[in-house]
C-alpha cells in the first residue's frame, strides 16, 4: 500500500514539474523576444508547445517571432492557426492583415457580402463564448415555451409565442456559429506557402508535356482539394492539388506548404 502511495506521489510530482518546465519555457521565450533574440524565441515557443500543447497565445507569439526574422510564410501560418483557435483575437487579425500587405501574391477577395458579415459576427467572441451564448438562448427558449404553455395571461402567452419564434432564429444561428468556430482548429483544408518561391505546376511533378510552371511566393494561402503520391519524386513524393482562386487549380509540392 505504501509503495503505491509513493509511486502516485512521484507521478504527480513529475507531472507538476513537467508543467512548471513548460511554463518556464514560455516565459523564457517571452524574455528572448523582449530582448530581440527572435531566433531563440522561435525555438523556445516550439519547445513550450511540445511540452504543454498549443494555444492561440503561443501561436500568436510564435507568429510575431517569425515575422521579426523575416519568415513571412511562417508568420502567416501561425497567425491563421491562432485565429482558428480564437477567431475573436483582434491582435492576431490586425497583425495578419499587416503581414498580408507585404505578401507578393495577393489573391482576389471572392467572398460575398453576407459571407463577410457572417465571418465578422463569428469573430465577435471565442468558440467557448459562442457555446455559452447558445446554451443561454436555449434556456430562454425553454422559458418562452413555458410562458406560452402555462401562463394564464393572454399578453404573456403572446409574449412567449412571438418571443419564442425570435429566440429560435437566434438560437439556430448561434448554434451554427458555435459549431463552425469549434471546428476551425480541425479544418486543414488550407495551407500556406512557407518557401520563398514555390513552382506550382499544371500537372503533378510536371509529368505532362507542355505543363506550365506558376511561381507562387511565400505567405500565399491556398486551398487543398486533392493529393497524389509520386514514388519516383524522391524530393517530394506527395503533391497537393490546390486552388489559388475559384478558377485556377494547380499542383504543389507538399514540402513547400504547411497546413493551417
């Protein structure tokens, strides 16, 4: 019995020490960044994430560090990862917009007005906050239903009836936003070019005669739609078919991209 207690205490102590070390790594990374030692900060932030897991704040700090050493592609990548975890992170969005102005290739904005409004609403709160908002609206909806069913006052029953209709609309929309926001960290359909220049091709591995080469520069965000493995391509056997815009699909080496 005593042996089991000692083993449990040692295990708990080891877990606490591991977490304390991870926190120390993040603090050391912050210190390195504040001392303009950005290369050290990059390494320490990666170590911190390996120890304690990723977070929006760590991604944001890492993106800042990559920008300071001139790695625009990596900077875009980690700002996007931070926003995937917390779409309401205004600092990450502002910095991403600033970096995007320095990217050579600027795809056209093909989003619709309603789509832009929807994304703006989703950015108002974090995924957890949207989940709690959805729960709160559901409780209010139940209260409105109870008011309509059990109230003896006609005025209150009307309030419950029409208020319930309004709450249903808000509840369903909030539920959609909460679901979309919570799924963002697991959506790896987009990727960022992280090499200075990547030669995209109209055929994987430039196999087809007359294949065209399209140079795409660091920091460009693309959408992955398909993939293929070419065993004879030793340098990069895996190729992604990507969308640059709604009308252009090309192939890119997986080694030139990192998924968001």
